[in-house]
């Protein structure tokens, strides 16, 4: 092509592009740079809601909620045999969470691990890793089933329509919008999530302290955060250790933002004139593998490596025990100081109570706001549960009223059923012969003739009396989704859990006054 023609086409392109840009501007179009910014922000917002930030009501991210619901729906309960994790994850990604299998399986593994959760959600069978060996086997080798904690305190009320169900991704099935949690699991097990531009790092707490806080809060909703802190005490990690920098922890409870220092535990041993520092506990979310790597780097350091004369790894069965020999001429306290500075034996952690509300809005909450949102949610769950019971109560009472009606002439009713041509014919003829609704007639026909002929009407009347008495209470408790009867039910729930022996309630983490 000649230079003249090239110039022509370049000018033509510039003219057409300028015209296109002007028309785009008039039509409300935006620059590609602005579009990219908007798309990224939309993606970041979706990541927050769908992956990274837990819901304050049930402490679940969508994938965690779907795993637990899938196992519940598959009836993989704590008193049944475990199922292959490949089977569970296949059901999750096929029905509810249409992504690859690595993410959901990773979430399942985390929910099994006792060194991550104060109370694990799932019981694992096989290689799920420990703090001294944090490696899991592939999902085709390991098995899992629901833990009693999940069954009793997260999933139990699903069968009572306690929460709303929403369509899944292809709108062919339904899944719970939230799990009807009985306890504020977001305080008991904590949660961690990172996204753009927010993150959450909520430490776990002792379950006894959390339940006591629930009981005190429902009795006195106006209690101060300082009073709440006195009850909650501070973080309680499944791996034990010591938590310090408490002024920043208290700021976290007051504002939703804070920090803490987490330290492992150790003791001194002297054997045959040799001094040893023995590690008994590593900090939360730190593994022995990381600690041993830190020691290798430290020992190879020309300036300070001389302080370590030797290292023995005596860890087994998930219990941490690392024996470090103090070199001759080195003070024990000097080794302690260097380990705290140069290894993961101690670290500082930013705390952030960023949570989702109603799976849409994300918000930074303080401790009192967390309790307010949870108690309101639990009250709504109980309201839905008792509303469901009331509806069933009315239906059952209505059916029994039909039995009372035909009891006045039972022989006639039995004769009609015997002479009728099928179920539908029986229903129609009964409705003509007696003042029955279709539901009542259908119920009577399905009772079969032998049950009708042997019916003890006093048993029916006693059941109706019990239903009527229960209905009086149900009508009071469902008068609104917040009332003193619902508060009383919550108190009963929490006091029963507190007095039970279902959950290990012993505090593991020592709280430093520093």
C-alpha cells in the first residue's frame, strides 16, 4: 500500500473513532479505564459477600453453609456411618456451589480440624492433618459426617422452617439463606476472611463464657460493653497458648477493630547438667512445620545460631513437643527472647469484626452489636419455628374435629367408604353425608376401615384438649417476632446447654494482664 493510501486510511480511522467517541459520550458510555474500575469494585464486592466475609447470624460463608446443609440433606449424621468426602463435595458443587472441588474440600477440611475450631463442625475419618502435621489426604480417601455440635446447634431447626429458603444457582433446588443457629458461633469458633478492601479476623472464645454472656444479655439488653467483656474475659484458642496486649483486645470489643499478641507455651528442663527449652503449645494458626523451618533458619544464622545446641522433635498424635537444647555459655532467657522475636512462637494479630448482615450488607460491629443482631435473629428463628408448630396444631385439630363429627354415626361412615369406588369417590360421598372439609374427609378415608371401627374417641378428645392448651401458648409466643415469651424460650435453650455435658467447656488459653 502506498504512503498516500496509508495516510488516507489513518485519517479516516481517526475521524470515525472521534465520531464514535462523541456519540458514545452523548449516549452515556464511559471510558474503558472507568469501566474496569467499576467492574473490579463489583467483583470485589461479590467476593466479600460470596466468599470472604462470614454472616453474623450463623458464622458461615456460603460454601460452609452449603457443605453443612448438603450433609444434613444427605442424612450424614453423627450417629450414622461417615461418607467419602468426594461424595459430599460432589453433591455440594453439583447442587449448590458451582465451582471447582478444591475450594469446597478445603473448607470441609478446615471445619474438621480441632486445632482451628474450638468445636469442630464435622467429624473426619482419615488424614485431615494436625497442628504438628498439617497435611490432609485427597478427598477420595477420607470420610466425614456431621458433628453433634452442628446437628444440635446449627441445623436442628431447619425441619421447623425456622429460616427462609432461597433458590440455588440454577433455581432447580432450594437452600437455606442462613442456618438457624442456637448459639452465636461467630464468637465461639471465630472466623477469618480476606478480600478487597476488607478483612475479618474474629478470634474464638470459650463456649461457657459465650453462653453466660447470652443469658446475661437477654436478661439485661442494656448492659455495657465493659460488663460484657467481664463475662467473655477474652479470646480462647483451641491450641491454648497465652493472649496478651489486652488493652487492644478490649478496644476490639468496643469498636470492632483491635489487635492481640498470641504466644505459645514452654517449660524448662534440666537433664544431666544440660538445659532444654521444651515447647508445649504453639500459637493459634501456627503449625509445627513453620516453627521447625524458623528454627532451621535461626540455627543457620552465623550471628545467633550458636545459641541452639540441638533440636528434638518429639511431637506425636497432634500433641506439640519440641525439645531445644540450650548451648553451653548461653542463658536460657536469652534463647527465649530470640525465639519470641525470630520464630512463630509469638506473633501479633490485627482483629477485625467485619461481618455480613442479611448476606448483603457488610459492616464493622462491636461486641454489643454482634449480640444484638444475633439475639434478634434467634428470636426470629424461634418465632418462625413456633409459627410452623401453630399451623400444624391448627391443621391437626381440624382433622380431629372431622373424626368427632363422623363418630356420631360411625357405621354410616364405614358403610359409605366400603361401598365407594375408590378414594376420590369415598371423599366426595363423605362430604355429602357429613359436614366435612375435603382435608377432613381425606384424612378419614386414609385411616382405613379397621382403624375407624376400633377408634377410641376418648383418646381423640384428649389429644384435642392437649392441642388446644398448646395452641393458647403458641398464639401468645407468635404475637410478634420479639416478645418476652421468645426471650424466655431463648433462656431455656441456653441454660439447658450450659448445664449439659455435650460440649467441652474448659478454657484453654491463658489471659495475660499485660
